C-alpha cells in the first residue's frame, strides 16, 4: 500500500516516542552501562545499540519494504525506494556522562531528498517533527523563523567532528566573535539543529556531519522557514558533508564565515 509522507510520519513519531522511553530508562542508570570507545572522543554504549535495534525492528515491522541506515549497524536495503536513517543516541558523550543534552533522531529519505525529520529530546519531553512541504512543529505547535536578524543578535551553534582537524572550527569561532556574536557547542548536532528550527539558536555550522546526525534537523530548519545548504541526501548517507543552516537573515553571513573557516 502506498503511504503519504504524513502517514509514514505519524507512525514513525510513535516509534520514536517509544524508543525515547527506552533511551531514558538507560540514562537513569547510566553508571551501569557498558561503554566502548570507537575513537578519539567517539563512544558507543549499550543504550546506542539497544535503541537502534528497537528502532530497526519497529520500522521493519511497520514499513517492511523500506531500507534502514543507522549509525551502529549495517545498512538494510529495501524495495520501496524509501530509506529510514537512524541515530539512536545523538550526543553519546553527553549521555554517558549524565549530561542531559542528547536526542533520538530519525529521518526518512526518498529520491535524494529528506521527506521526514523527527528529533526527540526525551529529557525535556520535546519532539520536533517535519514533513516536506507541510511545515515543522515542536510538540504539535508550528515553528516559524523570523526573516530578519544578524549574527550579533544571539547565539550561533558550532559543531566539531573528530573526522576533521581543529583549525576550521577555531577559525569559525573567531569569525563569529569578530562579527559580534557568541557561540554554543552542546555536543549534539541534531539538538542544535532543532534549536535553530525553534529559534533558540540563530544558526548552526559544522565542517562535517554524518547523515544520521543532520538530515532530520536540516529538514526541520527548512520547513520552519530557515535556510539550508542544498545537498543530496543519498550523498550525505554515503559520505556525510558540511552543514550550514540558519534563520534567513543570518544565513548568507554564516555561509561566508564557514567558507572562510573551512578552507
């Protein structure tokens, strides 16, 4: 049966909400979790693995023809042309240190474009949802970004990936300072992107992000009326890439600063 994006999203929201309760249960007993180090500042916990396994099982049951790509397990190809992209815990370093800044992230992709974006912050009981062409919401309330603004009006989110050097992010921080702004890094790129969509951050830039960290948030920003650098979602799934998003009045300036920083 053919399903609309909105129908898929309604089911996916319930699945993500259930996965968030599982993640929250792990967070409440984080001291007992098994934690492995994958690389410099790169960790995976029992929570990451079990939440992704739960999401994969629920999505496969609800959408048996869809493909699934996740951070912790091998891709599962589908036959429908629709692919779900999972980050079970975005902000694992925060999670394992009992810092309440992490999210469960799910994006739905078809034909190289993100169709559905869901970011759940279980700690604060906030769920951000976007469907292409149908807007973005936070706990059911529509999100709409202001058209005007400047970088010195508030805070810009800046991300750092251990897949690149430190030089670019340091140049970007200096550029934001020189423009009269301030920056935030909360170690969850997806949460920062959601905050842009909600108007809490003016924009967000990171030299390299993986698809599971950014696709949902990019759609949220775009559907809230913000600006997003144009990318092919399938290419992002394959190798990731640079991410710059912002409210309309800040976007060109943040792109310029990012171009200068990420040489």
